[in-house]
């Protein structure tokens, strides 16, 4: 029951809070950029079935693999890619919490 609330809350509320708190001058753009990282969920289209409520995304889908997650961490370092890296890491955090609540 709480799983979808935590999952989608982390996907949306955490980027909004981070955007407002750390990027106050351009918080709307920062929020949109971090929210756009949900596009990595297109890798779910490669799975069969496409959606399974009882499947952990971490290490199942290619863009949710340990290698990809490591690359997302490196995106935090350069200033130009920091928002993407932050959004991707928050996305993975949401999926990890989802896995823990299964």
C-alpha cells in the first residue's frame, strides 16, 4: 500500500525539494531536467512483461544496472552534467526503495 506512495514520492517530491533548495534561481529548469531522467524507464520496454509490480528494476533493466548506476554517479562530478546525474541517482534511489518494500 505504501510502496507506490514512496516510489512516486521520491520520483517527484525529492527532485522538487532539491531543485528549490539548491537551485533556487532556476528551480523550475532544474526540476524539469531532474524529472526528465524518468526517461530511463524506457528500458522497461525491453522486458517481458513490460511491467511487473513484483520485479525489482535494479540490475534487471539495462539502464538500471550497476554499470549504468556507476556512470550516473560520475555525472555528478562535472557541473554541466550534475543535474542529470542528480536526477538519475534520485531515480535509482526511488527504484531501490521500491525493491526494499517488496
